[in-house]
C-alpha cells in the first residue's frame, strides 16, 4: 500500500521592525502560480520547520529573521494548485533592506492597509487572520 501525504511548507509574515508601522514583505512570484505571496517554501527532508523558515527568508528576501511565534497551520487540500501542501506560518521580525532572490521576481514592502489584491495560494486568508491577531488579538479558529 502506498500512502500520499501533504507536503510541508513554511510561510513567514516578516514585520520590518526598523520601519514605521511594522510593514510586511511580500514577494512577486517568478514561477507559477503568479502573483504576490508571503515569503516561504518547501521544508527539506531532515530540516526543522524553524530552519526552513530562516533559510527561505535568506533565499527569497536576503534577510536574517527572528522567529517570533508559530502563528497557525493552514492545510486546506486546495490551498496550492500544484499539490496538497500544508503550511506552518510564522510571524517573524527583521531589520534592513530586503532584496528579491531565488524564485522572487520582485518584492515590495507593504503597509497593512495597502495590500495587493492578487495574492497567491490562501495568503489573503493568512494575512486577514494575521491582521485580526495583530490588531485585536483574535487567533484563527480551528475547523471542527
């Protein structure tokens, strides 16, 4: 019998601590699916999710991040059109000037009231949940 499991990924909500209002970084994806996304990627075999988050931040936005907390896990089988993934999402902080690398075509620093509409995957839901947590301390609800 062969088992198929979701593929683990990490995504980071990186708050820039040296800028007013703690804006976040989004990357414009170079590869399909196209659009804006939180920095993140696949967890390598033998790697912890924390190590994967730090590695992906270095690879995509050229920043060293501090992981503040594990925010939530998103696992809807339709969240990624390529395959069934689950994402461990971290809130992180960083200082400095991010630059795009790896599969980031571009990046921008966004204030939370001016986010783009064409977000990939389920990142619109993740960011909405993060806004509710950041401003109102409401954590995302677990599905029953």
